[in-house]
C-alpha cells in the first residue's frame, strides 16, 4: 500500500506511527490548498512582498524570487512560507487576475470548453489593470491578444484625475474608441461597449488627457474580449 493518496498525494498515517498529528496536519494543509481552487495568477513571475494567508498561484516558466525553480507547481502560502504542490491535468480553478474559470490541460490553463485536444472553443476573458495617470496619455501593460474579438473596455475612476478636464478611452489611432470625454471625479464609470471587432496584434488600451496633460489620478481599466481556441489535430 502506498504511503499517500493517489490523486492529491495526501500522506497516510501509518500504523503505530509516532507524532501522528504531523502527518494529519500536512494532509489538511494540502486539502486547504487544493479544494475550491482560486489562483491569484498563472502569469505572475514572483509573489507580492506580503502574500495573503492562503493565497495560491500557478508558477510560470521563468519565475523568480520565492518562485524560482518551481515552474509548473501550485504555490500555496500559509504560516509565512510557500508549499509547492503538483498540479494534474483536469484541475479546475478560478484565476482572479484574469476573472475567468479555467482548467489545467497539463501545460496551460485553458477554457473548460477547450480542454479536449480535439475541440475548438470560445473563451470569454476580462483583464483588469489600475493605471496611475501622468502625461498626455497612458497605456495599459495588459493588451488584447492577437486575434481576439474585442467586446469593449470599461473604466472606473478610482482617484480624481488632475491636470485634465476629461479623458478618452481607446487605442492608438482611435483615442475615443471606447468612450470620449469621460469623468475625472472619483467614482465616475463608463461601459465602453462596441460592435465586436477583431485585432490582429497585441493591442493595449490608451487613456488620453483632454484639456491638458495628466498630473495625477488613478483609473481601473477592464478589457473584455473573446478568444478562439484552435481545434486539435
């Protein structure tokens, strides 16, 4: 008989084992990491300086800091340290920074509908980023991916915008594509929906100042789009 369970590798307590609580607590700790899986990110190269208790990540290739050398594992933070645990194909998780539900196919986190190697699918995705405003315009570091079907961009002014009387939300060459003359007061919002539009290169969102350059303020930007998964061979 194995000394651990087949699926989650939970350690078994052996007959006549001393300090049984150690094995039991290790199993509970692993269950706490795996059950109702919510991942902070599957692309973050290293964790924040002060991780939240119980927070979990899937470690990407090329990770640094505390994640270095642990690519492909589940990093679960508890009691001041990380446990690096194996992830098997078929695990289902909510990815917090992407706002989507995904399944692990053995190499990547994909739409549940795209988990079969022989099925095409459509994945609906929302990416969010908070932008500190400065200068004539600011662009997101996140972008609509190549060949995405763009549905819209929504915004929320988190901290009052200064230096500009309003701002436009769009992309390079189309500065007000998702909304023009948007509010600078904290709490102002806009749902900039458009007719579905394809992009053929990674495309960031641009906020452009009106009536002067940005001297301050913070705006949360959400990119809404569909991605088409290619069918397998």
